[in-house]
């Protein structure tokens, strides 16, 4: 609830400043089915839901896929989008990709780190191909070098995030960073 309230306050303040970023928040798998949390999200973030992306770990879907799916449907009706976070860590289940209703997949850095080896490159390329063919938007996490960025682009990644561009930063710094790069 703290994160939800903080994001709501930040987005409202930035909107007054003419700044309309998308913000991603992580939701604990145990909380996504809580009716009170869903109500809080709709109340606090519903008016800006199209700018809020909810990230959930794959383990969330292993708990109770039907309940998770129902909660996601409720939030999607308000405009929230969902991303499967850190895909490729732990015990990833490829069959899950055909049963979940997320907008995108965030590929974990650990998969990209293995692309220096032929098998690692093949795995990354095939995961991208599979996810793209299933209609998911792809975000490559942990891009640290221009070579990795080029590889991800060639593999079919939609977006990249990582230290090549910037480390995590507080909201005011993130806004200044974005404005500086988009003022031309």
C-alpha cells in the first residue's frame, strides 16, 4: 500500500508538471488476490492505470492461476497492464506462457549473461521468438553493453533496461534524466 500511495502521489505531482511517465510496480503474489489491495489500486491509481505496469514473478501464477487471473482481469478493465518479471530464473515453466494473460515478459539478466556461449545465444533467441509469436511485448533486463543492446534488438526484444542507459535512481533524478534525453 505504501508503494501504491507513493506512486499515486508521484504521478499526480508529475502530471501537474506536464510529465506523464509509465511506472512499473512489483506486486507480491500473495497480495494480488486481496480484494482490499485491488480496491486501493483502483481508488488510488485507477485514473492513471494506463501509465501503471504491474510486475509479478512467475511464482505468483503457480499459487492459484484462476484467482490470479481473475484479479488481473479486474485490474486490466481499468487499464493496468501486467508483465511477468524475471522470466528465466528459478524453475520457469514454458507451458505457463500459454495460460497467463500478461502483456509482456521481462527476460532476466541471467539469460542475457549466457549469450557469450553458443547455447546461451540460441536459448535467448528462441525464447524471444517464442514470446513474440505468443504476442508478448519483450523487455530485456540487465543490458550493460552496446553489444548486448544490439543482440537484444536483433533477437526481437521490444525494450531494454539496464546500466548501459542508467542505474536505478530516485524519481526527481529519473524525471531530469528523461527530460534531458527527450528535449531535442
